C-alpha cells in the first residue's frame, strides 16, 4: 500500500477550472540529467515558502470535490482551505488535547467526508486510515500496534466494532464525524459521544511541518505480520508531484478515480 491509498476506496467525480496552485513553481523547471525527480522536487520544496499542508492548498472559488449524490452542493477549494486552516479536534476534560505526530485512526466509509477528514487530520496529526469494513479483532490489532490516541469514526461503526472496549484498553478518544445536512458535500462536525464535558480548542494545534509524520499506513501482512509505514508531509508532497509529472496532469484533466492521484487533485490544477 502506498500514499495513493490515503483515502481508501474513495471514487469521486471531478471537474477542472483554471487556478493558481501554490505548488505550481514545481512545473517551472526539470531535474538535471541523471538526477531523480523525487530528489529534485524535495530540494525545490525545501527552498520554497512551503512549510505546511495548508500552504499547499488552493483558496480559489473553483470546485474541488463533488459527491456521487448530485443533490449535494460541490465543495470548493476555498471551502477546503478554510476548513483545514481552522480544524480542531475536541477532547474530553480528562484527556489532553492531541498535538503534532499524535496518531489518529480514521475508520470511515468512502465518501467526501472521508477525503476531507484525511486532509484535515494529516495537517496536524499522524493520520492512520483503515478499512471501515474490517473486523473488530483486525481493528484492535492495528490500534494496539499504532498506540492510537484517538479514533475518528461514525456511531454505526463504533457500535459494530465495539470500539468502547478498545477505548478502555487504549485509553484513547473516540470521536464521531457528523456530516452537515446543509452546505457543500464533505463538510462535517465532530462530537465525543456520551460526554457532556467536551473541550473544543479555541484554535488549531501546531501544524505539521515538512518532516512530521502526516500519514501512517499498514502493509498488507501477506508475507507475515503487518508493518507500520510512516510518511512525512514532505514525502507525500514529493510523491504527489511525481504523479502530477509522470501522468502529465493539466488543468483540463478530469480525475474520476481517487486512487490514481489522491492528493494531486487537491494540490494541482485538477479537481476531484
């Protein structure tokens, strides 16, 4: 599994409009013969003003995400930028707020909310998405291996996988995503179930810089025990732009398969 699986099984139709991407400077030149594309992009990003994922997000009024449900309003790049810029995780009064590199498991069904949650969580914490159709024992094994400090999910999935038992074992936070009934597809609120003393931070925690771990995935485990694979924000950006370059993505391209590009539609001149 690679960073292309950042949003498991999500397939979102996209459209394209012209905009200026904060990472468009990477299109301005090419690596010297004999040098790797990845090293070239990594060096270019290091010498730029890019330091966080929010720095990479467009803030235009162009559409970014459409829902398969065509009755829902589209999500604009400006919506994503504003949501991620102001994203905070609630926490119980008896637990400390989460900070950079704290591991947050994401157990959500495919959809726009999943995509936006991964972008928001990966901007401030170590986001660890898992397949929402897994079994309770599989989730428990992954959570214990990760030492997860929070699990972001839905009420239905919490009940099906008996996450209350896992919460007691790990002493982790269980946080529900509640899709908004009005407004663009993908926007959501967060809630801690059965807790009347929730703390909502007044501002986001320190955002991840280029060398913080923004994504954690597991190998499939086909050759033995699953292994944890960590991806820094720098690695994600470099890998994404290598996809942009190798696929020759342009402003008028349409990405109908989220697995191919993952972050490319959000960071480049194409939409998901």
